């Protein structure tokens, strides 16, 4: 079960990895050149994994590119963070 479709304010309040996800978006050179806007977030009931979805207008000007950043907790308590970009057709 997940807490679904959280807006940005609720995501910051409910996701234990919110600061790490936003720092990753801001500091990762693969994604920080685009003006990604927060769309929605999800947090697992056990709070060990969380997802945030962002989007921005595609470079072509047609459609939106979508960015998903996921965070899952490691055994040592640190967060494993990764991302995926889906480009507009």
C-alpha cells in the first residue's frame, strides 16, 4: 500500500526521503539543467521507499518530458536514489 498522489507540501511532510530526492534533482548533472516541476509523489506504508514525479516542457516544445526519482532505504539506513526520464514523443 502507498500514500498516493501527494502534492508537494504533503510529500515533504510524509516522505522521509523528500530532502534527498530534491537534492538529487538539484545536484545531478544529468537532470539539473531542466526546469523540472513537481507533479506528484508516493510513499510506501512502511516509509522504506518513495517516488516523486516531475515534468517539464520538452526541448522540442511539444509535450512534456517526465522525470521519476525513486528512493529506497538501504540496510545501513542510507537512501539509494535513482532516476528515469521519459521523453515526450
